[in-house]
């Protein structure tokens, strides 16, 4: 009973997987939504309202406010709607080489020189030319060779302003920022999103991209030049689904 149900479920889900693959082939890959580790925060998260001030401990008889980096006030982003600057400086490279060689050879040889005195009469049953001393012989050889090489280099140096969109119960903030620049008929878009800690924000209200958890950074564009450089949708579908 379970196998027919499993086959039916597979047939029903197959068109959905195909639609997702077709959409990716036509529109290109999409970034995953910004999430928060389930082990650190509940699924149903309660966010701090934009009107509620950030919680601060009382500091009696002191001119210095708790958590402030400046003498009079703290200019760092801390509430929903505040703006901070994200410094993106990616200079990564990877060079991986793998090579595998394996070989195996085996030979088996068996004979029946004595078999209860019946070795002389086996020739009457078996085909002519039977030799009891060389009744069975096998030989096999297997060879496998594989090699792979991956070399990538990426370098991006940009600056973008992001807005605090949510404040988590533990004080961490979800930030999102988009920047668009249009030159003639070409539009370049930079998008950044993720989760930051208040203590990682510098006194100049800036943060590095390496300090953003669940970071989603996208740099691309659309327009005449991007359209010419992109693989046609029909060709992309053929290359993806071709079995050859």
C-alpha cells in the first residue's frame, strides 16, 4: 500500500520540481531569503516595535549613557528604521585540484585432476578437449582514472547604506539595503541583507560584510548589455534537460 502512494506522490511533485528548474533556467538563480538559525531563536519570532525605545540599564549620577560610544549620544543604528553603512570588500580565491587513479587485476585458475575416480569419464559428458587439470580459468582487469580542477577568483569592493528592518529579542538586528545606479540603458543593482550584532557596529556607524550573519549580497544588473551577455532561455533549457 505504501509503494503506490509513494509513486503517486512522486508523480505529483515532479511537475513542481520541473517548474522550479524551468524558472531558474529562464530567470537565473535567486538568493535564499534571510533566515535566523532555529537553534538560537524560536520559529515564531517577536520583533521589537519601532516605537519602543531600545532597552538600556539605568545609570544614576553619570553623564555617560550605557552603551554609548559618544559623550553626548550614540549615533549607531539600534532601532527599526535606523541606517548604517555596510563595507563590502570581498577578495576571495579558491584553487582545488583532485586526481584519482585506481587499478585492479585478478586471475583465477582451477582444475579437477581427481574427482572420486570420475575424472576420466568427464570427457564423455563435457565437450571434447576437456582437460581435468585446467577445468576453469578466469581473468579480469579494472582501471579507473579521474581528475578535477576548480579555480575561482572574486573581488568586490563596494559601500552601501542599509536600513534596520527588524530587531530580534536578543538585540540582534536584521538589515536590508538596495542601491541602484542607471547609466544610459543599463541598470546596476547592489543588494545586501543579513543579521548584525549591535556591538559589531563601529563608532562611525559602519560594519564589515564579514560581520553579517546570514549575509545575502547580490551585485548585478539588467539592461541591453546584460541581456546580450545572458544565455538565451531556449539554449539554457536545452543544455539543462539534454541527456547527451
